[in-house]
C-alpha cells in the first residue's frame, strides 16, 4: 500500500483532508519528541525511528511502524 493511499484512507474514514491527516500526525510527533520526560526507555524507542531530521516525518514514522508490525 502506498503512502498516498494510506493517507487517503485515513482522511476518508475521519472526514478530513489528506493535508489535515499529515498535519495532525506531525503535531503528534512533535509533541511526543519535545514534551517527553528524560526517560531513557522513551528516548531509546524514539531513536530507533529513522529520520533525516531531528524527529521523524509522518511518512518516516509510518514506514518504521509498518516494518515493525510486519516483523
């Protein structure tokens, strides 16, 4: 399943646009990566998600999560 179809499916299910889905996912990721305690276990888990920047994009996170579920 392509990233585009994933976003469209989620958007349709919740009656919102694809852009809104991406924006809300990015807000959630930003919150998770900036408002967590200095809990070592949390940081280890966050550091396992590959990303080009300081925190993953929704695309990067979905790919990581899908691969984890597949394994």
